[in-house]
């Protein structure tokens, strides 16, 4: 198929390279010339396992390219896939301005259309938005009635940053919220070659699965961390308790995310939990668990800050700035929040995260870190051994195996505050302190 993908962030860049690998002819569309030029050079605009090789191979075969010309991309395609951002608005709801603008642009390009075309929404939107807000915009802009030559589908993505390529090829399921048989068939054909269950449903249900999934993941993280704090206060080893707890795969579902660690963050879990809360408040539905998950996550961050402050104001090094290892995504990273608050308390702080390259940051990712820690570049250390030597407090979030080796070798005699529960650190001879274990 010929596919136009709008938005070359994590979802768009990964989807574009992976769809090209499946044999589709893909053109990525973005307002950022920098991203477009990177794709056309065979470079990925994101840091992600396997994506660099996949992108260069896709571009070399001629199956993946990028453009600033949205109209031309639409007119040359069978399918337009929308994967632009839906950031949190002031009231906690997802801001659909970018999605609506792109849908309108697609519709205008399709005005007077002759051949069938399917628009697939991959951006995370509130339940009901596809039919209530996007469908009328698409019909008005195109002059077409949905279900005839023009079709609209909601197809949520379940790509974890850091493992997006693997998740694309081995998803838990593929959900297609289709309003017509033609729309369903076009979306299903996109995934030919991906082995998984394909579930057809209506757009509203498909939209809700994405929010439910991320709200549940956030809840599981908060639950595990809250349980750990409570158990450790009673002298119980929480990792042992939760390890046994997760063996119940009949009622407790799965062990994913149910391990005590640091606060959750990133571009999905906090945003989608806030979205669920905003929906509940708008409908006057009580949502204490959703609210509590966010509050508990903030409390876990506060616990980590208290653990550092209990050591006194000493030189410290933080390993990990992106919200998870193997990526450079800094948006709503709990490590960014931790660093910002420690700096505010006057801590001399260095940061080690080799995946975060300031020269490669762009868009909302760059704007976020510059808004939180404007001088973060000055804090970044490239030599982990030197950073450990100069610090009295080592704060471990995540690190490469080489950088972790520097901690294990040079950490004895220093204070290590472990945010993730790494057993190697506990045995290295340092003054080891866990957050809730």
C-alpha cells in the first residue's frame, strides 16, 4: 500500500520504518524540516533500539521518504495515518489541536477525490473524539460523506519507547475501530506480516483501550511503589512479597510494571491518567484511584528526594536523565524532576546519560528540558568514572553496562541511592540505600 504518515515523532518514525520493512511505500510528513531532512538522509530523528538500521535500510530501498508537502503526500497515497502529538491541555484533557489541523489538511487535499482513501488515527484521543470531532472536520474539508469513497478508522498504538520496534512486530493485539468494511480492510492490510490477533470494534471502544491500558500501567507502577513503602515500614521485604504476588497470572493479570522502582513518567502514562481524571470530572464521576495514582507517583518522587536530602548537601551524580534507558525522551521524566528539585535545593549535581545528546534534541522534547533545567547541558558529564570520583552521593536511575561498571568499581565508600532496585549495587560495598527496599 501507499501510506502517508503525519508526524515523525516516536510513533511516526518507528511506524514509517516498520511499515516500509513490511513492503509498503511510506512517505512521512512533518512540519519540521530537520526531521524531514534526517529521514531523507537515512537517519532516524529518534533514539531507539534497532531504529537506526531499520531507517537507513528503508530509505535505501526507496520505500521510506519524508516531505513537508502534506497535500502531495495525501494525493499519492491510499492511506493517511495520523500520529501527531496530543499534549495535555490546561484542564488535563488531551489537546486535539494538532490532530484536528492535520485531519482538516488531509480532507482539503482529498477534495474532489476520485479514488477511495482511508484516514487512520493513531494519535491518542479521548473516547468519542474520532466520531464526534474528527469525522465532521474530515467530511466538511473533503466535501465527502464517510463510508462511500472516504473512510475513517481509529487504530491505537501500543509501542513502548525503547522497545518500539519489537512491540511493532510483536504487539499484544491490533485493534481496528472501523466505521466501514473498506476502512477495516485497509487498516488490516497494513499489518499483513505481523502475527497477532486483530480485533475489529467501533472507534470509541478502540480509543478507550489505549487510555485504559496506559492508565492501568501507571496504576500498576504506583501500586507497586506504594505497596513497597508500606511493607518496608513494617519490616517486610517488598520485592519478595511482590514477586510472589505477581505469580498469580489468573487474577493479578501479569508481572509487567509490578516491580518496586522509581516514579513513572514519559509522554504516555502521566498524560493518559490525567485524561481519565479529566473525563471523570467532566462527567461528575468519582475517580479516586486514578487521582491517587498520580498523587502516589508524586509521593514516590518526594521519597527519593528525602532520601538524598537525608545524606546532607554533598556533591552528587545522577545516572539517568531520560525517563527510561535506551531513549533520549525527557518529557515528564521523573529523573528530570528529581534533578530540578535537587538543583533548587542547592545540590552540586552532575548527570550521566549517554543517550541524551543535546545537539540531537528537537521539538517538544527540547522545549521541555529547556523549560525545566535551562542549563542542563552544563550538568551533563561524559566521563562516568570521573563523575563518580568527584561525587559523594551516587543516585542510580539507569545506566549503560559500562557506566554501571564504573559505579561498582569506584562506588565503595560512597553513598549509593538506588532508585530502581539493582541487586548488584547492594553488594558492591557502598553505603547502599534503596527508596523503598
